[in-house]
C-alpha cells in the first residue's frame, strides 16, 4: 500500500513540474537548424536560378519551421487534437492560396486569348 501511495505522489510531482526533455535533443535540433540555414545560404552562394532555387529555399524553410514547431514549441508531445487544431487552418489557407493562383493563371490566359489585339 505504501508503495502505491509513493508512486502516485511521484507521478503527481512529475506532472506538476512538467515534462523534462534531454538537453541533447535541443542541442541536436539546434545544430540541425544551423546546417539547414547553411544549406539555404548555399543555394544563393551556388547561384541556383529558376524553379530549383525557389524549391530548395522553400524546402529548407519548411524543414526549419517544422523542427522549431515540433521540438522548441513542444508540438511533438502534444495531443493529436491540439496538433490538428493548430495545423489544419494554415494548411487550408495554403490550399486556398494554391487555388487562387490557378484561377489567376486561368483568368490571365483567358484575357490574353480574348482581349489581345490581332
């Protein structure tokens, strides 16, 4: 009986203090963020042009943002409901932005077709 009470008190003490994560995890992510930043700068240094440049920059940016959100903002340890509540709205906005981009291209091409002077 005494062991059960002690274990319950220990669990309560741990939950009251919060969850502790090893410092090595934070240091590894910190180093990884520096490496990704260096790779992002290398895109400009190597003078990539066109679509490959923007794809690489956006990929490195998304990776860095994902690591920051997952580790430093503790999203990796949150419940799925909170994760979806935070991540679904920005994803929906990105989808709407992509749809608006496709519609603007259609409108531009339609105007070129029907309003061009020949």
